[in-house]
C-alpha cells in the first residue's frame, strides 16, 4: 500500500502499522494489488469509497483502516436444474428459468364420487376376502379391487381419494391405476395412468388417502372408467382393505374384484372414492426458492455483488430477491423487481464478511395466476483469501 502525505510517498507491505500524522493532514492511500486483487477498505474510509483503490482521508482524529485483498470468486446458478436450490415452495426450474409452478384448476367431480364419513362405511376396519381386501404376494398371487365411474367433465384426472385400512401392525404400500371400463369391469391392455405409491400405517384405523398422478389420465365426460386398487409386492399375509358401502349407493358405477389372471367379478357394494379432474392450469399465487449456502467452503474476505440475470416480470406479477445471512436468516439486502431487464446488480460491498461469512439468496414470486415472473440466473461475486 502506498501512503502519500505532502507529496512524499512511502510503501508498506503486508502487516499492521501505527502511523502518525499532523492534525488535519491530507493523507492519500493507494492499495496495490499483487498476487491477490484489491477487494475493499474496512474501517474509517470515506463514505461511498469502500471499493476505491485510492482514497484520501483527513486526519482530524485517530483512524483505523484495513486494505482487504483476495481472489475474486463467482458463484453461479443458471438453472439447468434445481441442484443449487436448498428449498422450493410452489416454484420450479423450467426451460432454463426459475419461476412459479403451475397447479391444476378444477374440482372434485360432483357426480363421479361416492363419499361418506369413515363411520358410515359398511366394513368398519374389516371386511371379507370377497370384498375389500387387496394383496400382492409375489408373482404367484395378487388380489385387486376396482370401482367403475363416469366423469361429468372432460379433463385430466389428477388424483383419487379413498379410505384404506391395514388390520394389524405393518406398514403397507398401495397405488391405484385408471383403466377404461365397461359394464363388466376394467378393459384394455393396460392402465391409462398409474399413481404414485403411498405408504400408510397398520394401526387398524381408516386412513383418508389421496393418490396423485405424475402423468394424469385424460378422461372424457360420459365415458366409463375404472379405479383399480393394487399393492406393491409384499410378504405373505400382508394386505390392506378399501372402505366401501353395501348395496348400490353410486348408481353410475360398480365394484369388482379379481384374483391373479381370472376375470373381474362384480360385488354388491361401492367403494368410497372421489376424483379430482382438472380442466386447465394456472400459476400459484405465491412461491419462493432459496439457494444453497454461499460459499460452500473457504473464507470470504469481502462481498462484492449479486447479479440477477435475464428477468421477465409480467404485469400483475412481482419478484423480490433477498440476500440473507446463511446462518441467522437475517435480511441483509432486498430488491423488488417490477419490469423486464437483462440484468440487475445488488451491491454487497457494505456487508462485512467477518460478521456475515456466508450468505444465501431467496426469491419470492407473486402472480394473479395468468403469468409468472422468472429469471434465468443469479450470481454472487466475492473475494476469498
């Protein structure tokens, strides 16, 4: 570092120095980069000149100054995937952008359901082998049950809700399929859709279970379909029960069962069920995403800036970016972005790296449902030892 007073310059290397000057002397300090780049001043530097390599101070009182050097580093997430996001709520990485996710718009079909309270089921925590039992004992035996139904709307069948019970203390794994159907039960060479597997406990209690579909089945109003309950491969004598009501409470469908490769046989009952059918999609009204901690390792000597890149902020949407302390979640900086810009820079040079050694980024999105704000990358510049 060069120190100049009254035209006379002295050079100082790495270390700590006590220097004495006349009161009100004008002292110019210049940080000379060597193997490491100049990052910033710490201490009693002039306002607004924290990152200026050369500053001038007036010695009207005792002052402490430290020139900070380091190697410039860049943390970047360009949203090829979500691997650098620590958490997400109602957001997704799609097409190289971070944005709000979409949710189906629709409702439980009021006509394609037979829904009661658990106390109204005809098989309270039990049933016979010819009725609600489902099992899969390896390749040599499987028992399935089904309920046919007729939707009143055309759309995507997003989920099925029903009541399931395991009679004794084992955890069971169930899934459902959607098939085409006729008056004799499920038809076709394979299911239209297969749900995610759901695990539930063996406590001899009814559980209201919702099965969701990653790839929903497209259903047409007035056509007949079937819900087929199945079990993942289990040990012998491990099964679950589907809740039902005796008789014909759901007049637009029938209950069936089959074992192994034998044909479907009808049952004098209806399984309790309801189906959610979406007729479109809209963006969530709010969501957020939080980055991993920055940096993962190393010691930061100074923070420089955050860059938010390629922003698209549509009308009736908003995007707010926060810089958080990675350990306390204290908000260090925040900026609200309301229009399309190629990039936006958030200055971090006034954040003391010794007090905030790691940070994380948070993006908050809002929307009226028709559009989503989005951006293609964010980056952090900082210096390390």
